[in-house]
């Protein structure tokens, strides 16, 4: 009887937790969703269809603090970028988006920069990102080298280059107040495959992710460029995936 009681309690807690998680997901359109991670942090998830991968999701992050916000990675195009910004302005009137950070040079990170620039939002990236982009593509406005600390409201966010992996220029963003690590396409969701490797350094990938893990051991939420977020297990999974390719 006692065991049945605890089983029932576990099921009820699970149902409530699932309902809460579902309530935090906001569907803007079939191609754009917002998922609340904490009081101040939101995941923006957009879907695109591209051969040979079919339909897949792209992750980005929104962080809000004391009337200011920063967004990590844009959706893949200006249509989705404007949908995201329209939702933000309607949901958080008076909150100023002071920065958008591109984690590397692919369009799933900065394909909507034009829509951000048109609204007066300053963009940032690793200096190598601009070197890798063709002149025909809208480029980030400000760049840094190894590390950049941006003030958002009363807290800092850290943009950090720790080496090559998915691309030569890929960075991660860490938000100390939230213990959130936005890994972008450098980090893989659990059970994911290697994905696109056309710009990757597979020999260095595992070593770079080890540096990320060592730099931010406090991270509780780890967000990959595509797929489900989780904890530090995503870092370990990514390291293991590319260990065989290391020097």
C-alpha cells in the first residue's frame, strides 16, 4: 500500500511537471516557438527545411535583465527574425534589446541580422566570423577576439572563443546569473549525429569542448544549436562523438 502511494505521488508530480513544461512553450507559428527556461531566459526555436536534412530546428537564446535583453543567434532568415522581434516587442514592451550575438558564420546563426539591424539592435561576433562571411551577406557590426563581457541590465554575459570545432570561429555564451551555457552548433543534443561538417575541425572538436566544460563547470542548462537542451551530459556526449577523430 505504501509503495502504491509513493508510485501515485510520483505519477502526479510527473504529470504536473509535464503540464508546467508544456505551459512554458509558446507557439508563434508552425515555424517559430518560444520556450521559457527560467524567469529571465527563453529559448527561441525555429524550423526550416533544407536538403538533405529535411525539416529541422534551430535554437537561439533570449536573456532579459532589468529592462535590457540580449539574443544569442538569430533565426535563419529575416521573415522568422521579424516574427521573433514582433513577439518580443509585444510581450516585453519597454525592454531594450541591446545586443544580438552570432555564435558562428552560418546562416542558422545570423541569417536574420538585417531584421535586427533595421530595429537598431547592435550585433556582435568573433572577428573571424566576419572574415569568413562573403561581402554579399549582412555582417555583425562589432567583433571581439578571445572573450567579450557584455552588461545586460545588472548582470554580465560572457562570449568566449575557446577553439575550433563545428567551425573555425564558433563561440559559446555563458550567463553566470542563470548558469546557462549556449553552445550553439559546437554542442550536440543527446543521440544526435555529427551533422554538417563542411566547415568543421573534427580533430580539434573534442579538445575545444573540454575547454568549454573546464571554463564553465557551473553550467546547469546547456543549449545545443539544434535539438533538445539538457545539462553537462551534452558536453560529454559531444566530446565522445569526436574523440576518435582527435590527433
